[in-house]
């Protein structure tokens, strides 16, 4: 399938504020680089997935929730009461139903880019990681994650899952069951390797 990247960029520019639009372009670039580094052959698909991953991020919470309710992608009771998770689920719904991209590999990578899931695909891991290390990110450990992502993609995903789970525990908010499953799955996966 070929992708109308120019059109997607125009739609994103309209839907997102300039900071989020810039982030989306950077995540797309990082996703392309990671796919070259880690042998994901369809680099254009990785680029497009990265580009679109936050397409609903600036929508109102209400509008995101409406799309979350329509989603068929494993939305559970924890997801429904955790607004920061909505945009990923809504994004997958929007890309499928408004942009007409009916590719589950792309749609799932968007849906799970914040939570992760058990048995993440290579594209899931690329988008999850690209979102952490993109050029606009400036959190304190970002250079550590950028280095790690060049050397060990599995460990990058595992470490960041552990970091975000600890963060959630510290805030005493609900912990995504998809994230717990992702964490356990990465532990088993990295031990095997
Ligand atoms: Fe996001
Ligand atoms: Fe993002």
C-alpha cells in the first residue's frame, strides 16, 4: 500500500497544535531510523505510523472518549477511567475510520503506543520507543534512552515500561493492565534472548 504522506501531514497540521505537530514529525523520523536499525523492512509504514500516532492528542477529552467507546481494540475498565490513555485508542479509531487505513499492524501500534501490550510486535516496539526518544523530548534520562535504543530495543521497551509503571504507582492512579502485561511479557522475552 502506498501512503499519502503529504495529505496526512496537512491533516495533522490542522488537528494538532504546533508543538504536537512538530513532535509527530520527529516521532516519524525516529520510527524510520529505528526500523532501519532493527530490521523492520517497511520503513515507510513505520514513518506513517509514527506520524499519525498522536493524531487525536489535542481533541477534547469528550471527543476522545466518544471514539474510545466505539473502539474494538481491547478497551477495558481501567482504560475508560484514565483520560491520558484515551488519545492512543481514539487515534487508532480515527486512522481506521476517518483516514481509511485498515491495517491492524499500524492501528495496533497506535492503540498501544502509551500502554504497551503483551507480545508487542516489532512495529509496536518501534513506535513505543520512537515516542520516547524523538528529537523534541527533553526529560532527564532521554539521552540514556537514545543510546539504549541504538543497542538494545527490547531493553529500551522494558526499562521505559518499568519507569512509567513506577511513575503511575507514585501518583496513586490506576495502572493499565495492558502495561502490566507488556512488562511481564518483556521480562520473559528478554530472559529468553
Ligand atoms: Fe501519545
Ligand atoms: Fe507521542
